[in-house]
C-alpha cells in the first residue's frame, strides 16, 4: 500500500559506537512525534551495525530496519557476502537494491538485480529499488527512456504480488551527494512518469499503491517542498540521514 516513507541510507559511514549514538538521538528526537500520521521510517545502517541499531529503534512504532544490499543466493560458499535470509533473521524488513553506487562501482546489472530482488522477496524483505539518470543522460534529453528501460528490464519482470512489496526510489545520479537537488518540478515529472509506467506494466491500482521516494541531496531545507509534490511519497536520504536533527526535520516534512 502507498505510504509516506523516509529511509536513511547511512552508506559506509560511522563506527559502531557512533551508529548507536545516532540512532539513540534520532529515537529521542523523533520519538516525541509519534503522531498517527507519522511516516514510515526505515534506517539502513551498514551490515555489522544492523542488529544493534535494530535493538535501539523505538519499539512498536513506525520505525523499521533496512539493509543497503544483499547477495542473490540464500547461503553457501560466497566469502564476505550477506544473504537476504540473514538480514531478515536480524530484524531487517527492507533492503535497498539497485543503488547507483552499486550499479557503478560494483557493476550490478539488471540481470543480477533481478536475482537479488527475487532473493529479497523470498526472504520476506521489501526491496527499495533505485533508478535514476546520469547528468549526461539528462542533458541528452534521454531521462525518460533511460528510466523506462531501468524499470522494464530491472523491475517489471516481477509478478503483481511481488511488485506490490516494492518501494521505488528515484535518485538522479547527478544529485546524489553533490548538494545539487532536483527541483520539485523535476522530481514530480519523473515520479509521475514512473507511476504511468507502472500503470502500463501492471494496472492503475498498482500505480496508485506504489510508494515512490525521491533521493539525491534531499535535506532538512528542501524536503517539505519535495514531499509536497503529488507523486513524491517521501525520500531516500544519504548525507542528511547522518545528522539526527536534520533527519528528524525531514521525517516531519510531510
Ligand atoms: P544523498 O544520498 O542524500 O547524500 O545525496 C542519497 C542516496 O544516495 O541514497
């Protein structure tokens, strides 16, 4: 079901004590705002911090634990890797897949991402599936065809039931970690396009029900404006998720 959602992607940052301090601070700041219309919040720390951070999340609340990646196989001789089943066993409910940093630095392609999606869903995790264009693609006026292809090749092979578990994040690569944010109009335009593609691939109800997040230098100052767009259901937050006060302001920006 479509929901208001803010996810914090901590990436490869912090030590364990720092991670515990950050989640503690977020819990005490955001805990006060347990309003009925509070958005779903997903905290995505690095693997070794998952269990500990999960223990510190406010109980019985809108807070959930997510991972930043998973391996496509359930178990086996894959030294250094972490399976979706392992993530679920430490309390994860979400997993980010297809982030541009994984696509670019770790050569994750649509075929591999397809396998990871299946593995995540089989383990009962909700994938947060990222799409987004580079600056070159945007300047060549190919944003829509590029994202359309990412959706078709990467995501729309899922069954209706599987797709219903997926959250989509639109993250223009040129806006990630650059301090350069898409304007709310640019975000809305792409989000509306994504919703249209879902309606074509599945049906109108699926399009209405899908949560679509914006990511890319979203922060405490611009979140309200971005979240006010009709097709922007929340954010996938990087840098600003590492500052408790900023992250809490973002959570309260609906
Ligand atoms: P950013 O990262 O907010 O630091 O731009 C967003 C992301 O990569 O998820």
